[in-house]
C-alpha cells in the first residue's frame, strides 16, 4: 500500500504531506514552518515540484525521502524556502557599534597577536561579509594585521554568488557612493565587482548552523554576526545554533544579532552588553 493516496488533481499540498515535508526540511536545516507560513511553504516548494515534473507533492516527498541519495534536491528545496534578502550596510546601528566601538576594543585586546577573526554566519550572497571587511579597512586600525573574515550560508547557490563578488545597483541602496567607488569596479553590464583587496579578506564556506560539529573547521572568532537567521528557527533549532555560535567565539568575543532578534527566551551562556550604538552579546 502506498504511503500516500494517488491523486490526479492539480498540485495541492495536503496536511499529511505538508507535515512530512516540513519535518524533512526542518531536520536538515532548522528552518521551521508553522500553519501561518504554510502558504509561503507551498508556493516556494511548488516550483521544485514542477521543475521535476512530479504530479503531486506526495510524489515529491517520496523522492526526497527515498530517492534523493546525494541530497542535491533536498538542498535545492531548502534553498527555495530560505530567505536570502540582504544588501550592503544593512541595519546601521549594529554596524556603527562594530566599527566605532568593537573594533577599537579588539585593536587593543589583540595587539600582541595582531590577528582578527570575524564570522558572518548566514551571509547569504555576501553583502554583510564584505561590509564588515570595508569597516575593518575604513577603521585604519589593522594595517599589516592578519585579518580573516568568514562568510557562511547553508545554500551553495548563494555562496557561489558571494564568492563571485558581483552585485547589482540595488544592493548598494544603503551604502555611501564613495565606498562603492573605492571598493568596487563598475562592469560593462552595469553591475559592480568587488576589488581584489577586499575579496582577499573574505572566505566563503557552506555551513549548517544546526549540524553537529559544523563549526569545528572554522576556528575561534573575535566577532560573529548572525543577523536575521535565528528568527527562522524554532526553539530547539535556535538552541542548537546558539550553542554552535558560542563554541566558535573566543572568550570575551562578541555576538551581533539582528535588530528584531534576542536571546531573552533562550537558555544562553551569553551576557547582554549595552554599547553606545547598540546591544550585543558577549561570551
């Protein structure tokens, strides 16, 4: 007997199939969709069902569950469901706290090692990671230092775009033109390419924040930006991600979350620190 009943109707996401697909996506990525987000879930996943020419969501689930041996289609499904909206210099209060307060503190505390490590977790197409690199350069505090910035995301597609480092005009809507002129070169098609000096500062990797040991190869960080990521997790996945971020920070390191995010409802070892420009968390 088949797990799901056969259907010849138009693509309709039944309750049982929704729950099965949702749980499969959740266990792989931590992304959580409740009934309020069901329509968005269905609309975005419908594109994958149609792309593979399945006649039902049920058949698509069975394919993911039993035939997608290399996990490539599951990754495409996660990619379709994840939100990748971002742009340069997004949420400026946090960036002001980083550039004007955190960086001077790190310049003093790390003066013996002359090394700086920053992680942009959930970096999407790379705008945040490159923004942080620009702020480090603009500060003028880390000349001849060993500066490494890691950008990570669960999506190989957006990591490839970040690595390419080429952006449309809309990505610069919150960024000063002088900075665009300094750190990007305009291309014939109207896009803007990151200059080599900035590109060399940033390395991009695929990282799943809720996967066991996902941070082991990354090293210890002075600052982690994880903005507008935890809001898409339920409490269990959020706790796993917080544990990953805590392990990856050195003692005294800083965690910067999105403006709408907080650890107040989570069991967390971080302490909340009030800076002049924003609130951040510290290990």
